[in-house]
């Protein structure tokens, strides 16, 4: 296939076409240097400009306060499950965790290896279908509160920024960062794997306050120490240069789209169109997440049988609608419609859903 399909993958996910075109055009010679970004020294002036553009682009879009550092790490969000407690949770200390899906549960399990984990909210018993709506009770002695703002597997999303009453808030925002405006000042640390809304896989973006950096113990392992990345411009070792380059292009594209307020409107419209098709199907398609906790990034639903789920995904793929199979732990259907996913693709899926229901009802 030489044309583009509609890629509903949860990540790595679709990138803006114009970003891919620019990367293609600059693949062999980046801005007249005669070499690709993948080939140039990370210590060169040319790459220093790329790094600055990526950092300043994200800072501008998210309105990141000057007292916060933006860092580019490797290892994905999964490394952060360990890196956060290794930096901020001692063996005689505790942290609060909110668990609304599989990734939050994994994060808590890693933190338990470092200190005491207090799960102050979990929706596991009801199948991870909801995020907390009412007020939460936080532990007064907690070193930090951790939560996942959007669970990609179950399709559950927080509708608001969390305020823990003075306790540092740590957020895994991997799958909804840059999809809408957020108040960064409410968080002490935000981390996000890039492969949903920021760029390609292989880069993890960290947004961390100066106060949080000051809490890191001095005996920390060098490559697990946020301070090392902050003090060395994200380069205590060789970074993912190509990934950071693509992040700079995505940040530029988002700015051209009108920023995060504009993206928030577009994402609400896309999700609402798809959820309407699910809700109006007379039960043929059944959503997983509770209505008040539905994700705008990962729409999860299923049909009446595993056989129909499989047929749906197979036939959709033949129509150029790929990546719709739900996560192996949950099954069903998952349509991931991140920033770069066009409304036309959502409409194509809804048209297919209506046709499939007519043929298989």
C-alpha cells in the first residue's frame, strides 16, 4: 500500500502529515548541514537549535512556568514508574496512588519496591470504568500523589487537574498531554511517553518543578537522577536526537493549529461524534468506560461476542481502518484518536460501524 490509512493505534500513533513531509525532506540534509539529524553530534550547534526549539515549543504550548524544567529522557513512561519513587520515596516514607487502569496499577506496583504505597482510590473491582468524581481524601504525610490522567487500555480520563492540598502531584500524562490546556502549576512532575501526541516512540518528556528537583537525594544513581538531566540540558548521555527533532516539528504544527485550546475543541468534537454512534446503536456497540469518565483519546467499546469483535476489526482493516483491536488484556475495540488523527477518519469509522451493524445485526 502506498497511500495513507486511518491508523487508530494506541501508540506509536499517527503523526501529522506535514511533520512527516518535513522530516522526509530534511532526512538527508538538515537545513543545509549535509547530514541528517540522526547523524549529527548531539553536542553540535545545529542540534542545540533543535533541542531549544523542542523545549521552547512545549513550554509555550503548555504555558510552563519558568521555575519548571522540561527534560527529554529515554525508557518510556514505564521507566518513570520506577524513577519517580527512586527519586522521591524513601523506605520509611509513603506516597498516595490513584488507580483507574492498568498503567496506574503498574506504577503503584513499582513504587511498592521503594516505600509504602497508599492506594486512596481504585476502580479495579468494577472493571476500571471510572475516574473519581467526588473529593478524595489524601494522606497528610504523603511524599507525593500519583495518578494517570488518561488510561489508554480502558479509555478512562480525568476531566480536571488534581489539587492534593499541598502534596506534590505527579501525573502520568502519556496519552492525553497536549490534547487540551492544563494548569502545569498544579503539578510537581508530569511525565509522558512521546508516542501518542508529542512525537515518535523512544522519548519521554518530563516537566518538573524546581522544588521537586531539590528533594532528590544526593546519592541517587546518575542516570536515574532528574537533576543530571536538568543540569546537562537533557544530555548526560546521548539523547534520542531524531525523536527530539520530530517533537520540535510537532510543537510547531500544534502552534499552527491554534494551540491547545483549539486542539481541545477538535478533540471533543471527534470523541463526541464517535461516542454518539456508540450510544445511538441500540446496544449493538457497548462502551466500556462510564459516561462521566470517558476518554477523548481512546474510545473503548465492544460488540456482543468475541467473534463479532474479531470480524469487525478484520473487516475494518480491509477498509483502511487499522489498529482497532483492543488491548490484549481487555479485548473489544479501541479507537485511539489523538491530536494528529483527522475528523475524516472518525467519520469513516462511524460509517463503517453503521454498515457493519446493518450487515451483522
